[in-house]
C-alpha cells in the first residue's frame, strides 16, 4: 500500500506503508507513537502491558506473590519489581500503558 507524505521541505513524497507486527499499516497504527521512532519507549510500553496483565490477574484471583511468580514463570523478585514500578508510577502520576 502506498501513501503520500509531506517531508520537511513540504515536498510530497511517496512511501510504501508496510506496517509492522503491531499494525498492517502505519497510518492505522493504534500506538501513540511509532515503535521505530523510539525503540526504548516501545520496550517500556510492552513491559507496562505485561506488568498490567500480571497485576490484574494477581488481584482478580487474589494470588500471593509466590503463586503469581509460578503462574507466569517469573521469580518472586520480578513480581516485587512489577509491584514497585506500579506503585512508583501511581505516586509520580505517570500514565501507564493500557
């Protein structure tokens, strides 16, 4: 699929919109920014989504840290790290990935 883009000099440029594993088309991507523009942001975004899945399951099924670690094949320390990151984000008012 081809798309048109204005470059920095206001010239119209054609590019091939091949998308990525997130979306078949860059122009229809659900991410708030392109994963290729900031790879560190994308890794952090993916980690936040995984963390949220762990925390939601832990809370909804009333699991202990040890049970959660076993269920997700993680260490107990990793579960504590996830919990710490979540608490810090709340304390600092940082919006997490949903």
